[in-house]
């Protein structure tokens, strides 16, 4: 006689089957994401679509064209703003940029860039420090739709007051409005900023390293991953960093004990770590 599942066990099995179905049908792998985060997003989608069960969600994934795109958008993490956590950008400007000046060509990876606000923030800061001309910023996200939005470099005009405040608190030295033009709805950032940014689709869960970087910024993304996946992604970052390169995490994140490799803490408050040279 088979085991009788309780309600929670049944729900977890349904989620397992759904995530496996999403992976097999799209290649996007959410099986190692934090289950609590997946559950919240599923509950919201079920409420919007008036679906009574997770199995019903899987049926739509498999049989209703376009539905899986809604689910992929639900599962991706698109919360961001310009100069988010200004103290981080201030510390990066003060402490990291002097270290980057020694390189004739600077490569920075914004992993999980969402709609691109932090990548443009970095471009502005490097412009003010006289380094933008020799820097390439790689801004990637698993969600192709938000990457396309990021490439436009146009953000809601009603956010500019908050963004201006963040910019000034991060140590900005100009009038923030000099960096964009406006219409009735959006602020469009000047093209010379985007010319130094390469936007691309990249999935931290399934894709590998694609360059060697002097700094990697991945802030408030790992908190959505399970412990094992956090370790895997941190290893990807380690392999992608040049010696003495910097890894910058979010304010609610830290390197797991099993993922410290050969990092040392560079700024504990702002969660900035530095990859040390190998000891032979």
C-alpha cells in the first residue's frame, strides 16, 4: 500500500512536478530556488488566474500558449533602483575604484541586473571618476524581456526624485538631471552611458562563466536561492573573477562558510569581498 500524503507533502510534490515541467519545457531551472519565494509567487499567479491547484498551473504550462511566460516573469527577480543602497555605491567609489584604476581595461559584471538601473548607476559613477572610457560593464539577467527594457535606458519619471536622492548620498558630484532627458513619462539616460554597457541574457543557474572580471556585482539575488545553489553560484563568481577582483553582494547576503574559497572580507558592512591570489 502506497504512502498517504498529507496536505503539505502533496503541495510540495505538486511544486516539484511543476518546476520540473517548467525546466523540461523551457530550460529555466527554478528547482533550487528558495521554496518560500516560489510559493508566494505561485499563490499570486493562481489568484490572478483563478486556478484552484498547483496541478492546474502545470496543465496551463504544458497546454496554454504563452502562460509559461507569465510564470517565468513571476519567478524572476526584478526589484531594483538607481544607486540602490547609496552607502554601497559610496563605499565602491571610495574604496574599490582606486583599486580599479591600475587596470588599462576594466571589466565589471552586473549579474541579475533586472531592468538595468544599477548598471546605469555604475556607468554614471565611472564617468565621474574618469574611467568609463576604459570600462566594459556586462549587465545580464535570466529574463530576456527585462534585458530588453534595460537596453532602452528609460525609467519612470516619477522615480527620479528618489534616484536623485540616492545619487547624491552615494557621492555624486554633478546635477543628476544632466545624465538624462525627459518626456511626459520617462527619463531617458544619455546614449554614451549605454555605449559602455553590454546587455545580455544569462542564467546564473544553468550558464557558465563567460569572461574574467575585475568586479562582480550581484546584490539581493542570492537570497532567493537555496543554500546549495548559493554555493554553486558563488563558485561561478569565483571562477569569473581576476585575482584580487571584487565580489559585491546585497545588504541581506553573505558568503556561506562552504563558499568562502579564497576570499577575504574587504568591507563587511557593504558585503564587499576580495579574491586573494592563490597561495602555493
